[in-house]
C-alpha cells in the first residue's frame, strides 16, 4: 500500500491554516500535557489510570543498553527471553516482546509518542519488537496497567506501554559502552551520537537526531555448565540428546540398530540408539546482535498556539546463525536394495523402512536474517479558542527476510534411491554433494498507515471540583501483510525443515471515541470513555471505560476502574495458508479414524498410526474480548510513598487451534495417498482466561547531609492464572512451569555530589516443574519438583563530577547466578535446560562513557 503523504500534508496544512487564523492573538496559557491513559491534556498529571512511569533518570540507573534490558527491571512486565535464546526460530529470532498481566504479548499495545508502530511481520502482525527502539531517543516510559481499548483501540487488553521521545532537546552527546561476560563471551559494544538544535519557545523550532549502533556476540550452549550437553540426567532430568544421529538409527524387528558402524560408546543408548548431542555443537544459547537505529524529530511553531512536527524512525538488524547439519528421516537401503521393517528385501516403496539420521557432509546450515523497520509520522497540534486539537498521520513498514542454506529434499532422495549418496559418510563425491545444496528465502512485510484526529477542552459545565473536560476523536488505520516463502519452502523441498505457507491479507479499521472527566468534588473525580471500532469484514466493538479517583486528603488517594477491551485476530490468523506437520494418532484419537477394523484399532491405541496434520487460518474469527477491573490506593507519609492495586483481567473468545481430538470429532480427517491419514485443524474462538493479581510499588527517600538514600521496591503477585481446557472448564496455572507466582525488583540508590551508585535485586518466585494444571488430573504430577526461586544482583556506579562527562560502570549478576534446572525445559530440542524467564549469561561487566556538548 502506498500511503498518500501528499494528501496528508495538504490536509494538515489546510487545518493548520484555520488554526493560525483563529488563534493569532490568543493569550499565553498554562501548558497542559497529555498523559498515557487519557486523551485529555491536563495540568494535573495524577489521574484515575494506573500508570507507572520510568523517567530518564530511572532508565539511566538500570545501566540498560537496550529497551529489552529495561523491561527486565520492571516487575509488572512479564519477561520472556525465548526469542533471544533460540537462533533456530524461523519467525522472530533475536526479537523481544512485552507481556503484561499473565497474557501473551499480543495483548499489550506498544506506542511511540502515543502512536501505533508496525508489528513484526514474520509473527503475522502479532507483536511489536521492542529491540527496534533506540534507548538514546527515549525520555521516559509510561506503563498503563489497565485495559486501554476505550482510548487506544485494539490490542490494549492487558495494558499499554508508551515510549515517549525527547522534546525540545538542545546540544549533543557522544557515547560508547563495552561489556563482556566473566567467561569472555557475549561481548557487547555500543556507540552513538545525539544532537538537538533550536529552542521551541525562543526560536520557534527544534530538531533532534540520534544514531545508535550495537554489536553483540552470541553465547553458545556448549559454553555453559547447565546447557553444555543435552543429557540432563546429571540434574535428575532426562537424556534429551537427539535420535537423529550421523550414524543413522533404524528400527528393524522393533529393535534399534545403526546404519553405519562406529557410534561412540558414550553416545550409545541402552535401547540401541546412537545419540547426537546438539548442545555440544553450535546451538546458540543467547543470540548475537548487529543493530543500527536512527531517530529524527522536528517540531516548528506555526504561531503561538500551533505547532507542526515530523518523526522518523529507522532500525536495521542483521544476524547470522550456524545450525546443525540437516536432520530427518531417510529411506533405508542395504547393499543397494530397499529394506522393510523386518530387515527383508522389498520392492514395494510403501513398505520401505526409513531411518533417523543427519546428513553431515553438506556442512552447517547457515541462516542469515535481516529485519528493518521504518516509521514516519507527520502532525499538527494546537489550540483553537480554549480547545486543544491534534491531527496526525503516519506510515510504517516492518520487513523481515530469512535466507537459509540447506539441502534439496527431492534431489537428495533421488540421489539416495540411485545410490549416489551415502548419508552416513563424509566421503561422498563433493561435486554431487554440492549439487544438492540450496539457498531458500522467506520475505515478510507488514505495512501500516494511520490517520488520527482529536479535540479536547472544557465543556462549559462547572462542578464543585472544577470544569468538566472532554475529548473526542477519530481514527483510521490500514494494515497489509505479505509473508511469502520461496517455492522450495512452499513445496516442502528443504530437507530437515518444515513446509512453509504464504500469508497475504489486509484490512481497514475505523473508530470514533469520546472521553469525559468530571471533577464532582475537589476530592472526587470521575472518568468515562467510550470507543466504537469497526473493521473490514463486519467486525465491530464498543469499548467502554469507567474510572474514579477519590482523594480525601492531600497524601491519600483511592482509585478504581472498569474497562472493556479487545484484540483483533492477526492477519495471519485470518489469511495464512494451511501449514503442515507430522502427527501420530494414539489412544482416544484412534476411535475417530474411519474404517479401522478391531485389530487395527487395537494396534493404533497401542503403537499409534503415523500421519500428517494441517493447521488452517479462519476468516470467520471474531475479536477476542477482555474485561479489566482495578482497585487501588496511593499514599505518602514523610519520606514514604507507595501504591497497592488489586486487578483482574478476563478474556473471552480467545483464539487457538482446535485440539487434535476436537478436529477428529468434527470429522476433519481423510485418507492420504502420501501420508496415510491427513487431519485438518482450524483456528477458532474457543478459550477463556481469567487472571487476578496484586501490584505494589513502594519508595523511601532520605535526603541527608551525607548523601541522598533511596529505597524502592515493586512487586507483582499473581493470585490466579486461569484458562479454559478442552472441555471449557477453567484450570489454574499459577505456580506451574514458566508461571511463577510473583516477581520483585528492589533497588537501593545513593547520590552524593557527582556520584550515583545503586544496587538492584531482581527476584522471581519458585514454580513447580510441571507443564500441566493441578486441575488436569491425568497429566499433572503432584510430586514434580519445584524450580527454586531465582535472584540476580546488579551494581551500578556513575560519575558526573567532570563537566560534560558521564562515566558509567556496572556489574550485572554480581554473584554469577545461573538459572535453575527445569526438566520441562530440558525435554525439547529448543530448550536449553532452563525456563526462558532467565538467561545463562552469568556475571557481566560493563563500562560506558558519554560526553555532552
């Protein structure tokens, strides 16, 4: 889609001309600011919304070099490092997403200066990659911990994170930092330059620019004790080494044997299989990064009450990953003849047995990924008479490209059939091996355009607490997604990979909204907001919000809110082609396979029947719906200030795939000449969630003649995390794998003269090492061990005693804590033996310097 920038510019110019004519002689007014959680500009910042703010000073105290590191230090934000830990993710490797309230990242809306950003294309437009944001351009972060759809529209079910850029910045700075783990890897280098010119008040304009680069080396599984081998029996876990061995494992007469001799004794299992320890090769534990970020901002006063602005963001990241040589099943030949599962010679290809192996001679598979994001916003805002107004439009595009080396599946199998290749040998004719090599590519692009208008001000109605104020506005958005694997991937011709499918689709959304704040008394304020969204395809949603703020005395405030919110199905949910994967039908599933006789049915239930499944999108999906309730208290007394909030989030019509049994019960299975049986699953609005928790945020600040001491603590405690099971019953998931009951961040800071020092302690509660709800009696193990509570301590020190110079030093994870072992996390190829709530980087030393001018 080409966004009509010329038309947008003309529209902005026309409206700004009206504003200039109407406001030439308007008197100066007290400046009002817009706060996240409301569309109304106000002098008084503290409202009924639950907003946690991290200002620039707080950001600097964390010594974070990326936005992702900032997230780690906020207890109310759920941190999951899985995409930074899995280089083999085809969609979002090296990315980072924000989650809140125990819901996934698609339920948290990410904004930049109140405007939406294009989401990661290869996730189907599900979430925004916060690694695309530059730290140097961010002045503060506002976290709205409440449903925000009445103000911001779709996706704000759990809350909103609004990154606010620097305004009216003058001067410049050059900065650089260097960090490395205590083991000499994970080296991180950053550099950047920032500059701003022009005083908006005095000169009538300001321009700002920043450019950042970050280079980080990867950390490999083989270089950490917890992940150095996939045999986790040393921790009381299981042997998760792969059965896809270079020596080949074939099942003959129901006993395993090797296709090629020579399996090392330490890799030979008691069942006869030869194992392959992928963790001892090149598997990435924490990904490398090569990022560049450019941000440009400009604002000009058209007159005393009207300003025009432009914003441009560009980010680029490139990564290169080395994966293991291609694994998979291969037809078994012996002395040039086809062999069946009994070891006998067969001439029927349908009876030929396959072996599990890994073709090593083509070498490691190389995956090169490039992600770019560009985003431009043009806008005008100002005042007409006594009303604030704004108009803004923008266009952004997220592009993701994966290029992967590999082996052509069809040519490889043909060479095997002709006995031109021995996949268990490293001595094949190299020219023949080279003829099998391929380079496949997948390209995804998500385009987003928006046009917003808004006006706010006093209604003319006065109450005991002051004037009733309002805001009304409109919004128009358009999204377009194209995710296209090349023909090799679409035709399932990449050996050792999966068949990939095309996703193409677009939609337009329109909205109108209104908000009223009524100060009923000096101590009581009520807020009401209502938004109507309508999307292409006939889907519409009305999102209300009601909130109250009661402040009986100056240092005590109570707040309450009720919000309804929604999340639209992603374009991938609606328009993705059917994706295919293997499936073994077992147990109750066998009852729904057509025309099985009694003997075959019994064998299916005992040994299973191999087949395939496809997962399809569904253009009839409805929006997911959410409800949020928040009750809180905020107070201060002397050096103490704090808040406590109880909250609940409910979701209905949650989108997920049908279960295997649901698909079979619906008759979605048919014979397949190639795979035996083919089952089809569809995405449906089929689940519910209900999460309840308590947030606390406390601070003690003691200014003394010696120094200023500050103690702060924020905590999120999950009372309950429930979601529906296949029968519709709600199951409790708190305190199970990856869902600890609480997270806590404690900070102690000291400031004296030009010195600032701090210590941060981040702690995560223990959780039971079981990936099933206690309500699931068939799969839950009450005897499963707990993964112990985990803490990391960071120390930071900054010196600003030299004019224009700031020197930072940090030791992160001072005590070199490694993640606790998890048997659940050790049970799959992509899990390194611990939950992705943590990293195994260990102690990390960092120094940085910034010179301002």
